[in-house]
């Protein structure tokens, strides 16, 4: 396993399966009487969040605490960053306080790789979302959730058809998932209005569709993406109502779903926009399972990156 | 590598350990076994077979101690193995831990921590096939198949039919 987790591109399918298997074993340990493991006792993990986040930050925090690590949480709002401190100075300050692993979310694509590879700090770096680039732990937890539903535990995801629907253009979740799921053998179709399809999507290992109704009946897992109003300037589609009618998962589309299929959403949901309450609260919805699995997968990632000999001040990805 | 225990001697050691477990616990009514992966699990099930043939059957579990090790920052992370409790649990039982080689004692320390999270056995006892000395912690085994005095440079290799395709304990220079 690598020193850092920056992108799913750095993972081989064996690496990814090893993370998922480790998460599965952790689920068996923590299902029972054991709530907390002493594995990372006395080691310090920092949540360095330059963008707003609830579930990812809390999920990493819960994962680190279940492994007995000490967690320092940092959000850029109301901190020295708003006084103009640079990423380098912030990270070095945190390392001087004993941080051995930095979980970073940043609005700029490539921020995590910059932090890991510039030699500023010797700590491990985990990318918790960088701009519109990647969000590897989200893709891992989605792969874990899909695997647990289609009884492919131990194996890969071959034969599973996953649809990723919505704002592909701005979505790091879509990007990481498309790369990881295909790497694990699933076939992936991305569905979006032409304005929300990224340039160069032809080079992704996925099928591209603009017609949700046509694709929906073939899908084993349908992953609805959030419309990211904070990255939008209102001109990508005419109205929310039109988007919802064309690309939302509403009660009218529920009957097109294959039996045994699952509905996923990385959260937070815009109920009534990309997903209706009828879908989000349906029996097929695994949205809360995704949250539970997120903690397990992040525990596995923390254990696998922080385990092993410490190469302090090496600062370079092998 | 020189052979220290062959197949028959391993079997004899385990049968003797089974007798000692019965003697010490005055029967096996309250006894459960837990093996430490990988070879401790195999040894535990063999001891259970001997116990079943001499006295009464006991149940066997496995105890993964990976997450309790104190050398996580020193070695590459290991894959996790399921922990399976014996069917009747470990609460108020006489729990016999089984491992292949007793060396520094750190594995057993980790195992004791793991057990503490799972319940409170009335006693915890330790059975090992080989005790090679060089303890780094105040830990001793209750049942020992064979004491093998070694120096630090030597390695002890335990091979078992179910895992390695043959039964042998060998000692050699590293």
C-alpha cells in the first residue's frame, strides 16, 4: 500500500480489493462487542478541510477515533487561513504539532498531490476531495457498498452495471467512481445533460448517455449525484424543474428500475431535485449504508497507510 | 535447517498437552480453545480432536490480534483474519490460547488485550507447540510441546500439514 492516498489512479485493482477486504474484516470485528481498537493509539491525525463538509469530515473523524488515534479537526473558516496563511505554512504548522497523517479537502484540483509531493511535510496525505478532480475514499466506499449487495465479496465487480447520473462535469465523486469501478471490472455508464458532461469524457473507460430512461432499466446500481449549486452559475440547464424531469430519479422512474437494483447517493441530497423522497426512502435505497460503510473503508485506509515503517521527511510518493 | 520435531513427535506433544489441559482443569466442561492465526488455529483444532477422543468435545475459536499489535509502526500492515468466538462464548470460561511458537511474548500480550475486549474468561491459559525463550515480557506458557533453547540468530520454522503440506518443526540459522 502507498504512503498516501491521492487518487484511485495510483491504486491497482489488487490494492483496492485489499482495502475492501480489510474493511470487511473490520466490519466483522466492530459488529460485535468491540467498538474501539487500539491500533493507532498515540498517533495524531489531522482533518484539514478548506471546503465545507459534514459527512466526510465526521466519517474520517469517527474512523480515526475507532482506531484510537488522536484527531485534530481544522476548518479553514475562522482560522488563520482567512488571514491569508498559505497551504504550506498551515500544513507545516500542523505537522509541528505532531500530525502524522493529514486528511485534506481543498477547492483546488491537485491540492492533495501538491501537499504530498512538494516535500513540505513528511506526513501521510489522504485526499478527501480536491476541486473537481478526485474523492478516492468515496469511490472505495461506493465499491464496498456495491460489492456487499451483489455478493461479490472476495471477488471483483465484473458483470455489474453501474449508472452515474447528474453533474458529471463538476463531480470528483463521478470521476473517482468511474475509474475505480471499471478498474474492478464493473461496466459504468455516465448519464448527464450535454452541458454537464466534461470535455474529454470519451477518454474515460465508460459509456456515455444523454437519455436516462433508456439506460435506467439496465442498471444494477444507480448512483445519483448532487447538483452542486456552489460550483454552478445557473446556465447549465434552463430550470431546476426541467433538470429534475429529465435527469432526476422521481417516483415515475422508480418503476423502470430492475428488480434487485440499488439506489445510491453520495450525499448531501437535494431532495426533489436530483432525487425524490420516494426514491431516497425506498427499500432499494442504500444511502445510509454508504455512510456506515464510509467509516469502515476509511478505517481500512488509515490502518493500511499508517501501518508500516515510518519514513519521516521522505515526502515523496513511491 | 535441522529437524527438531517430526510428525509423530508433534502428534505426541499435542496429545500430552490435551491430557494436561484435562488434568489442570479437572475435565473439559468449562474449557474453550482459541487459536491465533495462522498455525495456532490449526493446532487448536488438533488439540480439540485429541480432547474429543480422550474426554469430551470442546469448542474452538480464532483470535486475530493484528489490530492489537504494538509494532504496527514497525512492520508492513498485515491482512486481517476473522475473529470467531467459540460457540458458548468466553465469558467465565477457562480459555486456552493456542499458538505455534512462543518467543518475545508480544503476540500473547496483544492477544490478552484482544480478549479483554471480548469478555472476561475466568482463566486464560496458554498452550504453545514450541517455546524458544528470549521473552521480552513477563509471560509464560502453561502447556509447552517442546522447549527449544535458541539464540537470536536462529529461526524456528513450524510447518503443519493443513497449511504447509507436511508436519515438521525445524531450527536453522537466519
